[in-house]
């Protein structure tokens, strides 16, 4: 039986993150760097620059005046936040050409963006400092699935078929068929990319938030956001139903349940805009 990490071998185009993000991370980590240095790196990629400016000028942010330069965006949004958004838009383009016979990449990214928007909304209710890292965690939560669809298509197809026929959650069927599920593949990929531990744990345990040991809040937020996106039927990564909500997740987030209707309303309000900026122009 293959291990989850074995599925990453020979996956052309996703073995490493785009050069622009690697350079951006290096500059952000250097205490001698300035916002201007960050802007210069982003400016090397006109497409990335355009997407970031389009995103920060969207209704998701609601800034009263137009942000027309990267340096202005850095001053308003923040360096770390802009780095996270650059990661999100870069990763989407790595997977633009994945096989689409089981799930189209448009549908996959629609679901992923919806989870990202919901996670960001939940983090906002907690008054988190950098809500963009929650957006990225939500966006990447199912990133192992397209790799499974490409590397073990027959097993993946059998799992999807069985889930649709029996109503079992797809991640449980994946474990039964393969011995692991998409969250293990996603964790292995993020580990290979050397992304922050909070992202890795949120992806690895988003179906079992009670197993998160270091970042239980991040993991619980992604878990709840995934349930919300599936309930709203905004895209699909292959899951035919609504994954069960873990009983500890809402307590771990630490916000009153009365905010749920506001969070759903925010997802419905900003989802389509976020999709247009983040995903559809990459499909």
C-alpha cells in the first residue's frame, strides 16, 4: 500500500512553490528588508500584481479609496497578509491543468475559495490579527485531492463512487480504499513546501479538529468553514454530502453561535467576487 507522501513523487509542476513566492518569503523574513523590497519582488510578476490589487480592491476589504500600487497595498493590508494572499494566488495556478474527469478544477477551486472566505469570516469574529492566514488554510484544506485524482485515479474514482452510493463521508472511504485520505496527502505536500506548521496542522486535521495539538483554533475554524461551504453547495472537491460537524469544533473557535448567520451571509456576499479574483481566471 502506498503512503500519502508517495503520491507526490513525479507530480510535475507542484514539487516546489513558484519562484516569486520563494523570493517573497526570503525578503519578508529578512529584517533588513523594507516594504519597497517586498513590492519589487511582487512587481516581477505582473499577473500576481494584478490579482493582488484586484483582491484588495474587492468588496471583501471594503477600503474607501482605490489601492493602485503594491506599496499602497502593503501599507494598508500588511506585509504578512499580502504574502499569504500571494501564496494563495500562486498555488491555484500550480493546479490549473490537473485532470478533470472526477471533479473539474473550477468546481474544486470554487469549494476551496468558499472555505477560505468562511474561515476568514470566522477568524474576523475572533478578532485575529492576520485573517489572511485563515483564508489560505481554508483554500488549501483539500489540496491533496487533485493529487490523488491524478496519481491514483482508479482508487480515487472507486472512493468517490462508493461515497455517492452509500452516503459515507468521502474522507472515510478514502481511508478504507487507500489507507489514508486527502488530508494526509495535503499535509505531505505542505510539509514538502515548508509552509508554516499552523497551515500544515489545519490541513492535516481539518476533519478531526480534536486531534490538533498545536493549532486547535486554526484547525477548528477550517473544519467549520468546510462544513459551511459544503452546506451552501459552493463548488465541490468530490465530497457528495455535508461532512459531519465535530462536536468540539465550535467551542474551540470560542465565538457565540449567534454569529453563524452573519458568517454565512458574509460568505454568500463575498464568495463570487473571491472566486473571480482567485480561481476562475486560472481555470
